[in-house]
C-alpha cells in the first residue's frame, strides 16, 4: 500500500502508517494459528501492576460460533464484517479481587488490542476495530461475568477488492489521516480547545 497520503511530521516506523482499517476482505481463510499469533502479541502487552485485564473471544469463519459473534454486530458492521475470516471480541476485567476496581482496565485492553492489530498487519492481515456492537445483549451471549466489560470487536481478514463493497463503503475504502500533533500534545500543561476532528 502507498502511504504517501499519510505523512508523519516526525520520523516513525512505517508499520504505524501502513496499518489501516479496510472493510473489503478477500475470500481467504484466516487460520487459527494466525489468530493465536495475534492474541499472543496481545498477551505480552503492558498493563497496570501487570494485571493483564484483557480477555478475548474469537471465532473462525464457517463455524457456528462465527455466526453467533456476527449477530452481535450492528447491521452496518455485520454487512461488511460477514466476509472476514475471523472475529475477535475484546473484553476487560474491571475488578481484580471481586471488588477492587482496576481503573485502567480499558486502557490496558486498548493497548493489548493495538498489539493484536499490529501483529495482524505483520502477518499481512487486517484487524478492523468495531465499537458498533449490541452491547445490551452481547455480554449474555458471550457469557461474560459481571466484572468483565465488553470493549470492542475486530474483524480479521486479508484485504480485498474495494469493488466488492457497496458504493457508499467503496468511497471510504482509503487510509485516513490524522489531526496535527499540536491538537493533541501539550508541553507541561493542557492548553487549547477540545474539538472533534473533522477528518
Ligand atoms: C474502538 C474502535 C471502534 C471502532 N468502531 C468501528 C465500527 O463500529 N465500524 C467501523 O466500520 N469502523 C470502526 N472503527 C474503525 C475506525 O473508524 C478507524 O480505526 C479510524 O477511522 C481510523 O482509521 P484507520 O484504522 O484506517 O487508521 C473502530 C475503531 C476502533 C479503534
């Protein structure tokens, strides 16, 4: 993929620019070994007090479990993610002894999820994050205990032909850019206004 559209203002490893989130998947299977490789990368992520609060639930395409996980996506996501080779749901443990909070459970699980995404990229695969889930019914279907919070899900696959997508998605099938560093980084003290990115 050309990363010319993604111009860093400071030098970074190319993998951070090359990774992006397409929705068109090739009709190629994702193997269990590949999924486990991604989850192994997640396993070695840092976390507060090394509590490792992330939990993952996955299913490979053409299995009944895949259909179950697919049914937990909102229709918009279900429409394109049904062509993924695997689905991975990320959840986090909110308390570590049944009552004491883990304030960083989501932060830690986000870090682990990005490790998963970068490992997917390393394998020539895509891990497309999804927050568009049926958060109401998913915990029951997934069997999550009360102190395990559903965070997000990932559609895993090999990038496919954008022409396989409906027109409204085809038009969006391109790497996005980012706000400037100055909108998100401050020296010494927060300053500036919080605005929603327009990109
Ligand atoms: C937590 C999270 C939730 C997301 N939810 C969705 C989603 O429900 N549907 C979707 O199509 N993309 C979703 N995305 C993908 C983002 O839109 C995408 O990562 C963002 O636009 C940046 O683009 P890039 O990943 O190609 O760099 C989600 C990403 C993350 C990290």
